C-alpha cells in the first residue's frame, strides 16, 4: 500500500479530475457539512462535496436549478449586520458574550484581537491554532478571533471551516459565535432557523475540539482547553439593526453530527467505485453530465429539498423510478424491502410479496380495511 502522503496526493488528483480540470474547487463550509451529516447515506452528495463540485451550478447544468441559497440582497444585509456587530474592536459582541455566556467572569473592558492573516488555508489554520493557544495561555483576558479558519477531516478529506468568530473567555475556554441576519423578536427567533444555526455551530464546535486536542498533544502539552457547548447566536433585535443575542445549547446537535460524520463512506472508496473518466464538469453536454451523476448512488428523501442543491434533480429521478424514498424516511423504513410504489401496490393487492413479511401483511390488512370502508371488499383478498 502506498504511504499516506502519496495516497493523499493521488486522492486530490482524482478529485480534481472528477470536478473537471478547469473548474475551481468549492470549499466545504459548515452549512454543507451539517447537511451532509443529515443524510450520511448519500454517496452522491459525499463525493460531489468531497470533490469541491459547485452543486448549484451542476444542478443548473442538469436542467434542474436549485431553489435555495441566499439572495444578493440578503448577503449584503448579512455582511453589513456582521460588520456592525464586530465594530469598535468587537466591544458589543464581547459584551453580549459576557452577558449571555459568562456572567461570572470579569466584564470585557479590554480585549485582544489577534491578526489571523496568513498565506493559504493551511497557513490560516496554523495561525488560528497559535492564536487560540496564546489566548488560552493568558488567563484573565477576553480574546476575539474574527473569522478564524479551522480544519476538520471529513470522510478522509480535510474541510476548512470559517466561523463568524470565536471568543476565548478569561478562564481560557472557547465559544463559537454565529451572527445571523434573521430577526430575534421579543427574545426568540424562528425555531427552524435557530436549529439550522445550531447544527452549523455544532460543526465548528467539533472542529475546535480537534484543535484543543491537538494543542494538548503538542510539545507544550497540558490539559486541552474547554470548548463550550453553549454558543452565542447574535441576531438583529426585533425589526431594528441593533444586535441582540441568545445562548444556544448545541450538545445534541454536536453529538448527532459527530455520529453521522463517522458514518460517511470514505471519499476514496466512493471515487474508486466510479467508472474511469467520470467527470462532473458543468460544461459537459447534459446527457454526459446526467450519466456521470447517475452513476453515483443517491438516497433521496424529501428533507433534501431544504438541504441540497441537487434536490429537484434527485426527486425527479426518484419519482421516475417510482421509488418509495419520495414518501419520506419514515414510510421508507416501514416498507422494509419494498422499494418501489409498484411493489407496494402489488403487495397490498395480494399479487406479489411474501405474506409472512410484516410489511406485506400490514399492507394487505390496510388494503382490506380500506376496501371494507368503501364497501368494495370483493376487489381485495381477505388477508
Ligand atoms: S438531493 Fe440528491 S445528492 Fe443531495 S443529498 Fe439528496 S439524494 Fe443526495
């Protein structure tokens, strides 16, 4: 077996071939990772994300453009709000961190704002780790890391993640800060949006825990700094542009994401199973591109519609194949080995399926009860 460095180079080369020689890689972000963790069985998404394919562009090239993503207006508004929150050396942000996460600590009268600039993602990751180590080693001070860069290994390939900010508390512990532009009305925000922000923050928490573990194993050793599992969510207050915040407990999301990420099939394994010459370059003819996408197995579920840019394409394919996955994960699980709507109807009407199979028996019983209610019992055999 070739040494790990050689294997890593070969994998990177293979992923670049899959993406298309002239196509720039799209970095995996925490939002994408959280969505990937929500559907760990989908090899299609795993390989496309691992290869840095821009799925929104790919979906358009396939003729099924995605319907989500932020509008330019929302992006501009979000950036302006974030700049306001971090203005004045992050004074307001640190005040909110003190108020919502660490009231027992000294208020942040003065804060340190390390420079995190460096060349390339690896350089920025190293600079962030150094700044975190220095801040944790200076007890009694508040430190704000603006857009640090963290690395997290996902399915055997590194993902670079950039939280809005990380705060180092006077006791040396670390907190993730998420700044969102959706409003917090009377102290609470849309639960679906808060849930999505919590899943995203959980990915940052996992990445920070890896940094903490590496620092503890480093030459200077010592106990690993504590990564707090309550993150700071900052949003505009009511209908104004003033920041307000709330502490969000992400323990559950962290545990779920950690478990799901370990279940992802290794990118290398998926890439090796693809036919030679497979390429997802959006510049290819549609038929060729469709064939390339279809050669990677997918596990479509209606949840994909709110999480993956390829959802319309995968839903069309699923519907065309009559797959029961379009009915949702719960129905899919109840139907056992019956994978198409055609099989399900045949089982219900007694023309196929093993009557000893609990799913088949339940379907026959349900069909009989329905026919009985409609007074059409003779059309369905008694189970
Ligand atoms: S939309 Fe398709 S590619 Fe995306 S997660 Fe769902 S099944 Fe996988």
